[in-house]
């Protein structure tokens, strides 16, 4: 499939999502009155947790690069991932990973194929933990925990034994790196789960932790189908079609999504200011050096 065809599909998908959203809000005007009932501090908490998530993602990126034997300072990772998140919103598809790959090739001489392999390794860990959240949320503790332990143990043993062989020694892995990758990815999804819990619990106090875990797992898996900016509409579709599993109805999904997306726009604006500030200060440093 050509780039032009992908762009047409992305734009078409975004158009359909927009039409559906407008139609839904026209048919359900009560959504706005229900949003007005939500406390302001909910939006503040979600915004702060988005920044925590950015810090975790930046740390996670450093860990994933260890698979390539590439070291990156935390500040560099933070700036790179801020730019990546910003691009990923305005350019549908996989603009973020492509931008990171280009940066690593130019700055660290990391081959695209090696970066792609380490990214796929991270995606595998992300998918594993997302599925484990679904298992734990759906089957509860008695059955969920044994299933999570079993799936995690199998994944760990296969990865530690065969990752280097499967990638023809392009990736380096040991117990410390793999455990770090699993732990930080778990923390990433856990913070996402806390965000979703706050959004859902303020909308309906009947929505509990187990429902939120299942909801989080499905929302995370939907990120693999990123056809619109930040997966707008795609995540919501996954969650609406999965409401028999999560127990979260369409109105609740839409309300939580409006809260989440509106906060994300503010978060994105603040990231944009940070990116501009960083570029400006770097420019000033270059001018000072030239004057000297």
C-alpha cells in the first residue's frame, strides 16, 4: 500500500469518526449537561497524570534502547518523546515511531531495522501486559492471577531464550533489561488505568476496579490500530464494541472519552510550549557560542 493510499484511508477514517461524533452529540445533548457536573479537579488530576505518563514513557524509551546497546540521557529522551507525541497527534499513522527512528539514525547511527526490532519487542511486552489487564479484570483474582503468572512466565522464558536468536543477534537482552522493560511498561499501563478509573468513577460510581482493568487493556490494544490522530474514534470504537466485556456502556465511554481528549488537548498545548522553549533556548546557546 502506497503512502498516498494510507493518507486517503487515514483522512477517510477521521472524516467518518467526525461525522459519527457530531451525529451522536446531536442525538444525545444531555452529554454536555453531564460534563458540566464533573468537578474541575478531575481534569487537573488527569492532566498531571498525563505528565507522569510522559516521564514514564521517556524512561521506557531509554530501557528499550538498551536492547540496541544505545544509551540516551533522560532529558534527551523526554524531548524526543515530547516531539513524538506532538507529531503523532497531528499526523495520523505511525508518525511518532518514524520520527524517533529518523532521529536515532541521524544522532546515534542506529540502523532502522535494529530500531524497528527493539520497538517490536516493546510492543510485544505492551501487548502482553494489556492482555493481562483484561484477564485480571474479566476473570478476577482467583482465575486471573494464575493466568497472568502463566502467560508472563511463558513470555519471559521465550524472550530471554530466543530473542537474540530470532533477531540474529541484532538485539541484546539479559534478565535486568527484560525485567526493567516489563516493570516500566507495567507502570505505564498502570498509570493509564488510574487515569481511566478517575474518569469512569466520576462519571459513574458503579464502575469498579475490575471493570477499569478490562477497559484499560482493551484501550491499550486499540493503540495498535492508529489510523487517526491519537487514535481518536478508534479507541472509542473498540471500547463500545467491547462493552459486554467491560460493563461500561456507550454513554459512559463517550463521556470518559470527552474528558480524556479535552485534557489531552491541553496537555498537547503545554508540550508544544515546552518544545518551542527548548528549541528557542538551544538557539540562544548557539548564538552565544558564535558571538564568543
